[in-house]
C-alpha cells in the first residue's frame, strides 16, 4: 500500500535569522513549504494537512505562540497544529531552563500531546532589534557586576558578551524523526 504524503506547511517567526534557517532546512528535508509568520494571512491554512510552528525563545516566552494559537482558532485550524520548535541562545545541556520554558508557555495538554523541540541557535547582536540589544547588554553588565559568581554565571557572562552561532542541522534530527512518524505512523507502514 502506498500512502500519499500529507501537505505540510512550516510557519516560522524569525527576528535574527536562526529560526528561518532551521525552518528552511526542515522544509528542504521534508520537501514542504516554509513561510514567514508575517505572511500567514496570505495562505489558506485549511488547505494543509499539518502545520508546524517555529519561533524563538524571548525573555522566557515563546515569541508569537499566543498569536499563532489565536489565528488557528479563528481559522478553525487548531487540529492541524502538529509540532512546535523553538530556537534560542541556551545550550541544549541546560535541560532545566528548557523544561521551564515549556512549563511556562505550553498548556498541560500541549506538553503532553504536541511534539515540541528546543533547537540551540545563538545570538546575533547585528540583527537584533534595538530594544533586544539594550536588554541583552543590560543583562551582560548586570552579570559583569555580580559578586560571588557561580560557574554558570561566568559561562553566561562569557556567552552573551558577543554574537555566537551554535545552530546545527544535527539538532533537527529528532524533529524530522517525529514528523516522519506523524506522516507515516509505524502501524500504517508496509
């Protein structure tokens, strides 16, 4: 039995390019379309079988998720939302911080049923908004003045001093495996 591949749309919200990069790589691997969140109203979401949303972690929040949920509700497309990926400057090893991000931003139901992935990306001061640059520099100077720094504090201070890129196609492997499982569940493969 041959199954038809579902029509997939990746919607991304990117301010410094990391989420756009990951969305492009994912679209290439899955042979599907990726669009900027700014253009979401220009497509008929209901003409797709699955929607994936990619965005950034920003000041402890998942940027644009509330607005994305609202658009899904307005268009009657909530059931099409099948996976979420979030990019950020926190290294993958910071499991507690990543878990806190999910806890603070996803409903209990979403944490249970919506596959969600954190993709380490980096910081790009050159492409950040003025407000974000000021926030990050404020954090840097606050860390610089802090007394009795822990090893984590020293690492954070070093990390946010300059732009950096820790993104890697390797981080997409679990996302791709998950999506392929959604497309062709094991019990339906032949």
